[in-house]
C-alpha cells in the first residue's frame, strides 16, 4: 500500500502508522497503538493480525473471517495507562461503520513483552 492514509484516522500514511504493526514487522508501543492497528486490520479484513494480537485466554479458538462491515471512522474517547512502561491499559473508542457505531471500552495487557487485546465491554449506538 502506498501513501494512502491509514484507516485509523491518524492522518499518517498506512506504512508510517499501523502498517508495520499489522504486518508484524514491529510490536505496538502502546495499548492505543495496538487498538488502532486492530481497527485497521478489521477495516482491511486482516484476520491474521486480529487473531495474533488477541490474548490466547480470551480469543476464539479459530477466527476464519471478520465481520463484513464498511468501517468509516475511529474516535478515541479515553485511554487509561497502556503506555510504554505499563503492563495494562484501557482504551475506550467509537468505531463508526455504515449503519452504526460500535462503542467499546477495551482492556489490553502485555504478554511476553507485547501488547495484546484482552477483552472489552461493547455497545452498539
């Protein structure tokens, strides 16, 4: 992918933003960066990144495909901890798609030094 804007809405090019994390070229530095990369993976249909970045204790045994939604935007509502020196973090976000908004407060933790998605409380708006 060339200089196309990153689906996460950061304003950066995909290759300067979520691309390296989605492609597993480097780990996310923060819980928010991992959350943004997971949103991007959902938007692009990248099942591997979503599966790989999900804590094995809470992820499905198999993940063959992602929901077919037309993701249209991401808004970070709040972050609690989840920085480079933290072991846990929370990211609350609103992810818009054609026909609605997914509102989630997600928990992240470090596993073997890498941020992973643990779980979240979701609501449709």
